[in-house]
C-alpha cells in the first residue's frame, strides 16, 4: 500500500496546533511534505514557541498518520515556531470635526525661532485663502498672542450644539488659542505634566474652531509630556521641525525627528526649516555671512531622509515684526514674503504627498487656491 500526499493532507485537517484555533491545513502551517516509499518527512510552522506545543504537534501528526494512513510509515516531523508579529499600538487621538489637517511645529531646543516660523506659515496660508488656526501649546512660554498683537484679548464663551466653548481670538485671518490669554504677563506657569496636559486638552476640545483647513500647533521645545499629550489627543497629520544651522541645535533637532518617528507615535515628518541661516547687512545686501554655520539643517534633512523645506535669513525686520505683533510675511518686504511663501508651499506639497499614501477613505481632494493646493481629507 503506497502512501499518497493527498491522504496526508486529509488527515492533517484534523490536527490543530495548541492555541491557534485552526487546523494545520487551514492555517497554512504545513510547509512541505516529502514521501519516499514509506518514509514521510513533514515540515510544519506554528505560532506557539513553547517546546511542549512543538512536541504535541509532532506526536499528533505521527499518531494520526499511523492510525489513518499507514501503520508502518516512517514519519519524521520538523516543527518550527514562527512568532506572529503583533501590530504596534500607535498613540492616536480623535479627530476634531471640521479640521482637515493638523500640523505640529516643533524644535529640539528653545530659541531657534519656532514660534516665528509658526506665525509666518499661518498668515501665509491665510493669505493663500485657507482657513487657519494656531494652537499655542507652549504652556510654559506662550508667545503666539504677542506675535499676533492680541495680548489684551480674552476668548469669549459661545454655545455650540448645547455646549459652552471658547471662541478663538482672530487676527490677520488666523484663529488663535493660547494659554497666554489666561495668564498675567509676569505670572510664571508652574505646573506638573498632568496639569499642563489638562489645560491643553481644554483648549483643543473646548475651542470653537469651526471649519479649518489647517490647525497649526506650536509645540514647546524639546520632547516631553506636552508632546506626548498632543499626539495622544489629536491625529497629527504631519510635523515640521525648526532648527538653526549650528551643531548644538541640529543635535536636538535630530531628537525631535526621532520622537515623531517612534513606532508608537509614527507621525510623518514633513521636513525641516532652517532659521537664521545667514546674515546680509543692509549696506551689502548681496553678501551672506553664515554666523551659525552653513547648510546645517539642509544636510541634516538629507541624513534623515526628510525634506528640506527652506531657509530663513537672520533679518532684523523679522524679529521686530514678531515683537510688534505683525508677522513678517505681512510686511511690504517682497524677499521675506517670498521666503515664507516658498516654505509654506513646500509644507503643503509634502502634506499632499503624505495624504496620498493614506487608505482610500482618507485620501485628500485638492483644490487650487492662489497658486497653492488645498489639502482636504
């Protein structure tokens, strides 16, 4: 009596590996069967790594073949365990109705001009025809209310669908919520992480943001509780990293990129903006002096396989514009305005690329506004 492969397969449908719930055939665990006369060699892969599970499968196979196929078959069973890869538990928050895209602007260290870049990208998007909001998440050093010249304003309470919410302050076509609206200028915010996180969540979910194409979040410097709270609370569409060209800032910027690329966070990094790239004195506008180093952020972007979004020169008027509460992109300086237009277009372009890789239910539709593409889920 010859041994047939189909007979072996038939009897193996009655054997289940411990803890797997399906037969060896249903789970595609039988990888190979070789028959030489009465010698049968079977290769099996199971998910259970224990020695006991392997031995049980081996014994069960030998027993059933002897009982139902051939009593004198020389059966050899090779059982290999293949660990099933568990999906990473990503930290994802819930969407805010009406907000299409959420961009986090971060920096590894303070003093690199993150809030300046945030405010200028925001007003540039607004000038392009987008609906824009800015959430100042730098709870220990808020500055957005100063940069938008609304330091003396206070958000009002409005009723939205039966709930009391905060109406963001609006200036230059941008809606703003900041902890700076609720503290005195000389008041230090001395909060532990949970208190800061709670305040942030109130501004996020109790804010009457309405319809926005972009909500830009100005994160505090570094990587800590606030950053984790934001990615837990909101589904961030992408992150922009701001750095100066000097090595100290670049080392911290690298940590910022690494944070967003953590498997549990997995927020796409849209690219890196280099601030204070060079200085050109008014009397020698064609000269460029690289005070903090040259091409540092550009080289870092290449090393980290991310996009270099553009460079912003060290210009006195940019600093003054922020201090006086009127972002530089609004001023009558064509060179500076074009700098922020180019950076903003690059951010939107990277956002479009990122959103195209989403599942079909998340695919964006693109409409043209002022020479730039609107990005909408």
